[in-house]
C-alpha cells in the first residue's frame, strides 16, 4: 500500500482502485487511513468510518 500512496494515491478510494485494498470487507481501511496520514504528514481527516468497505460507500 505504501507504494500506491507514494505513487500519488490521495485517499482510501485511490488506494482501492490501485490495488484493491479496502474494497472487500473494509477491515484494512483504518490501516490505509493511518498510512495516508503518515505518508502525508497530516491528521487523519480523510479517513472513512471503520467497518465500511469502500465498495459499499461509493
């Protein structure tokens, strides 16, 4: 996932489109949100609600 974020993924939806992470059960969405925050050096304001798969949100 870090490679996808480093390549320009801006949010959980970008990560899901690039590698599928977070698109099935949503269990890894909190990890994706944390990694996005770490890689961007900003607060986790873009995170989704825990437990919601990206495929059901969009």
